[in-house]
């Protein structure tokens, strides 16, 4: 569960009535993976949507540990159904790396893009470029209009960036998360202290997270991009090495340009 309850008033509602913006979205379903390895036995009392136990996750991590990145992605579709796999991309600095891999290994996979309403114009251009280049099937996910407008008028990113991220990033994704068993993300361990603690698979907030790139070094990532002549985000040339929303991103090394002068290091999606 997220540590903070985000509360916001609908402008047309009585002020005594509050709306919980995202905790109410933590529905629990008793769903099971349909194509798991025979060594994995889904447990009916598990809280994650795939119905896996901690032992099952250990088995998956051991199974995938020595596989190449391409093999990990291909194996995922033997262990889980396509429609139960959720792939997200921010179309940020080097998103072409993961998206190129999936376009080759699993071209049928839908890509979910969280449109916060605060993206750099260059990010949207980059998104369209990669979509066309890799023939991606991208769907946009957004916050409810009145909630996004509240953060815009209130400039919530200045006073409570966690709340702003919750409204514009966390809640929209969590609205579709529970329809899936596995959430694929391109996190790499060198990107932050938190990400350095992650394994290939983990259970987080009732879903199984899959990080096929988690042990890829920065040098390996850059070498892959150069080998395949993949396009970088246009703002990389201006010194941006991690790119989020316009209000909370400045040029900087790795993730140092995110939420500058604030202790915040993650938007909340991966916590």
C-alpha cells in the first residue's frame, strides 16, 4: 500500500465528502497465471493478481537469472499469457532500448504510456517517432480530467510532488493494473539506490513486477543503442539524462535532475 492517502475534493461535490484518489483502486482479485512453469504452483491465498507465492517468485528469479535479456523476454511469454502482461514506457531518455527489444521479441505486446499532461513536447515527438519506427501498439493512459486540472490550477508539483505524481501517474496506471498478472518495466539497478535492491521478479502492490534489464550496466545499455543505431530522446543533447514532467526535471547526471532540491527520487510507480 502507498504510505500516503491522497485526498481531493471534486468541485461539484459537497466539501464534507472526500474522494480517495488511489487507495480505493487497490482491489484484490483471486486470479491465476494460466501458463506458469510446472515447477510453480499458484496459491489461492496469494494477494498478487498472478496468485504466486514468495517461493514461486524465487523459482522465477533462479530460472531467469542466467538467461540473456532476449531470452528473458521470450521466456516470459511461455510462463504467462500475453493479455496478462503489462508493459509500460515513459518514452524517456533511452526508452528505445527496451522498446526495441520487445518489438523484436514480442511485437504483439501492447505498450502503455502514462500521459501526465506535463510531458515535454520533445517527449511526445520521441514517442511518435519510436511508435512508427518499431511499429508499436501504444495506448495512452490519463488521469480523470477534473483531477488533472486540479493539479494544474493548484500547481501541486510545487507543494506536494508526491500527490501530483499520485494523481497523474500512479492512479491512472493502477486503474488497469489489476487486469494483469505481470508488469514489465525497464528499470536498471544503477539508476538509483532503490533500484539497486531489485531482482528480476518481485511482488509489489499486488502485482508481479518483471525487470528484464535490472542487471544491465549503463555501458551495456549504451553499447546496444549504438549497435542498433537507436535514437536517443531529443533532450539528451541538452544534458538531460533522466526525463519526466516539465516542472520537475532539469538537466543532470543520471536521475539527479529529477525533483531537484527535493528528497523525492521516485514518482511512486515503482515503490
